[in-house]
C-alpha cells in the first residue's frame, strides 16, 4: 500500500501564512541593494533558513516571488514612519523585484567537476552547478564543462554575465539565486579541498558563503540560502570569517486559522472537477475547523507533515469514496503505522537511532516543550567540559521544530515543538527510559490549545510529575506522602501505590459557566463537579486543568482506600509566589471556596464514603500565614475555621504546606532558579530559568524512578 504514496502530491497545495517571512526576506534583499549602492566594501546580507525537513523551506523559496506579488507594497512598506523619498525608493525596488528571474539551485547535485586541475575546487563546482541549472531552466543544451570554464575563468562578473545571456535577461534585471539543501556540505568533506584553519579544522559553510559574498559584489544579483544545517553556528562563523550577514527566515509552523485557509484554497486534481480539499474531506457533520484542529494536533502545524497527512487522507478518500471523516475515524486512520511511516519517512533514520548523548538531551528538550519554556537565539547547552552546542541548532539536530514567539516588547524567542506524529518513534528509541516515556506521554495528552498557550507551566508541571513518580515508584518512602499521612488520617488510609504506569492528563478547565463557542472549547461549569468526579477523574491518574486560571486547583486526582470503601478527591493549588509577597489568608480562603465548598455541596453530601482534600503548595507564605502556622505544615479538618471566615465542610480537609516542606519536595536549587526566573515575568525563557536548572530538573525527576 505504501507504494501508492510515492506520488509526491495528491493535491495542489497553496502556501499560506508566510507574510512575515516575505517581509523579512524582502527587507534583507533591499538591504543588500542599499549597501551595494552606498559602499562597495559592504558586508552582504543574505536571508537564511536552516530548518528541518517539512518546515516549508523549498516551497517558500520557490513561491517567494508569487507571494511577494500577492502582498503588494506591504512586503516592503509597512506602518513605520518613513519619508516620501524612501517610500518611492522602496516602490522602485519592488517594481524591479516583481520582474526578477528566480534560479533555484539544488545543492544535492553538487559534485566535484572537471577540468582536472579544478576538480576538487568548491567554487568551480558551485559555479558550474549554477550554469547547469540555468540551462535546464530555459531548456537549452547543457554547456560543456571546458567551454563553461573557459568562459567564466572563475570570475564572478563573467559568471553573472553568462547567466544573463543564458536566461535572456536585461543587465538591469534582478537575478535571485536560491540555494537549497545547503546541509549537503556536512557530508562533503572528502569531495572538495576546503580551507583549513591553523588547528586543522575545516568549515565548509565558510567556503560557500565566501563564494556567495564574491557574487554579491556584482550588481542586481541576490541570494537566499535554505537547508537543514547548524544554522546558528554557521551564522556566527559567516559574520566573522566569510564577512556575510545571515538573517534567519522564521518559517514558523502554521496555526489553526492558516490550516483552514490552506484546506479551503488548495484543490485536488485527483478528483473530478478539482474540488477544494475542504470540500472533499469535510461534510455537514465534520467541519473544516474540526479537521484543521485535528491536523494541528497531529502535525504541530509543520507544513511538510501537514501536506503529507492531507495527502494520505485524500488517498483514503479516493480509494474509499464512502468514507466520512470524523474525529474518531481521523485518529483511526492517522494512527495506523502505514500513515505515520509515510508522513515522517524522511526523519525515520534519525528518530530510530538516537545516540546516548542525544537521548540524555531528549529529556531536557521534552521539558522545554512540555512546560513552554522559551529560549533565546544564542543560548548554549554544555555537552561536556570542552564542548558546547547552540540550543537553536540542537533542536534541529534532534529532529524537532522551533516556533518563533515575539512578545509585546518585540523580543524574539523560540519554543521547542515536538509534533505528536513523532512521539511514537521517539518512544521506540527510549523504551527503557521511564521518565522520558512519562514526559512524552504527558506531551501527547496535551490538548490542541497548547499550541497557542504561552504561559509557562513549569511549577505545576513539576509538582504533578513529582506526585506521579512518587505514586508509581516510591509511595512508601516518600517524605511528602509521610507528611500528608501525619497531617491527615484520611490520607493515611488511602492506597497511594499506582498499580500501573500512566501519565499526567490535561482536562477541560472549570469556569463559572460552560462555554461551547467555536472560539473556546467546551469547559466545565462550577456546578459540574458531580460529572467531573464521576466521569473525568479516574483512579491512578493525575489531571491538570488546561487553563491556569481555572476555577479549580492546578492538579486533581482521586485515591481509593486500602481496606475501606472510602475514596479521596485531592486538589493541589500550586501557588508560585515568586516575588517578595507570599500567599495571604484571603487567597487561601478563595482556593478553599472554589474547590472544597462546591465539591462538598455537589458530591460529598450524596456520597458519604467520599472525602475531599485541598493541599496549598506555595513556595512562599505571607508573614501572617507563616506565623499563625508556626512555620509548620497544618491540616484544617471538618468544622475548623480558616482565617475566621471559612468553615471546613463535613468530610473535607485543607492542608497548608510549610515553605520548608515544599522546598524539600521540589528541591532548594531548583526553586531558587525558578524564583529568579519568575520574579519579573509569567513567561520566563530558558536563560532566565537556566539550562542547567532544566537539566537539574531532569536529574531530580530521574532520581524518583
């Protein structure tokens, strides 16, 4: 069956949501032109996209001129305040750019080329590949190598002149050369004589960008370079050695609205009349919005994975005309190994052979993705005492993706994106690593909204993971469980040993009223606790309400008694008080009111064997709270008054953990780093938290297995 999918496309896919990339690329091309006019000793600027398979690199460069025309003046003239003279200058540049000839050069065809004396010369190999590509583009006989060499004589001006002649271009007409698959240089060490540093090292990309720099000195010639590579490492070397300034093209994954646009604009030539993809796959009971949401959850919005998934669905529809997609049938189809193998085929060799070093780094990257910890462009990961790697490049090397996040202050940072399509293959490579398995399963259970969620959930996530690991592996020697048992006789009677490994699950949030709008997914209402406890909370599972502002604790789980018929509903309120002010009594009362009271009224009163417990886990208590509790953990039971305003209901308990008990549970060093990171923002980046702290989290969690 897989042979059917050797057809590259079942439909004509339309490129969407690339306006930001077009604006950036056009601005860099304009910058090169301005520098060239002002100073002949300028440093060229080149748009550069060093991304993984599926990011849309090739489609973007091939579609760039078409996308440019569709944007009009917006591609170069934005809302910023510029003079009329500058606007006219930019309009003139855009007019010429609309007449540009694009020459797409695939570097996988790069090979050592005669004449003999220049056979291992990279510059001549690049020059001749450009010449061959130009001849193929206009469908003329290939120029012989000796003739081309004698014509060009290794001079940039001669090459550009020859290209204009082959492509039938005017001398003032722009030529845009797009180099694709630049990553082939990583495997070309034995093919060419690269320049060698004093310590014997070679940097092939410096040689390539040195060649491009020479060509940029010629008038009306521009370049874009794309392909999987160590982008940031190359970027830094190019500036210092090749004297070329590389600017990253983000090519971020698509979001739901863009996927809808793609489905509604793309047509399939495999069906009579070439209908739109949305018309083929969707119907009255399965909307385009629903399909887009499922595709986003499966592929993470990565264009290449998205197109492959749609191709597969179209093939299924073509071979089974009666097929009506639904959420259930979508997952049944796309979870099949034939479908997943087809979608991730280019990545399979890499995913199935993770080295021990990369497996060790995998947990760190999974934590970054799971907790939405952002990272800055230049952040380093220490692999050993003598070797560092840029986190930006490490994400690509590990077959993951990046999402560019621009905050309200225009600071650019990135998030790690691990599409669910890849998780099953990663699991096979780390099947003996239980912590990684747990983290991946938790990531897999995240709802689709998490692709838009920006709030860092590291504290809640850590607490949930720690509790889960204690339930699974160390229920009898857990200091936290011992403390809870000393404080609560009900907890002491509970079975705190999970019989099988599971995961942390995300559940719908709880609000004052339920929401069923298209914009916001279904939520629970504050009067739905009977349904939540009965239908949602399962034994031996830990749940995290999706939204941090939910009218519920941050973590929920249900325990059953060892010998009696008693059950216990537990909510944990994670109060990350990162500034100097600790949690106050009124906040504790508010947490009790929104959980203990409604659960008692709606559930406990009709189920006398059911108990309810709220645990306040705050890294800092206010002075009054800490003093009143004598700096110790404390349990309030049925009938006790809290702060003189709230009475604990029947069969309910409120436990407030001391700062020292929370610190011992999470780890002093980890909390110290988190306190520093969260002090000034709700969305810290990894430099704020510290990559070393993320790695320390991994070690701390690993010790609990």
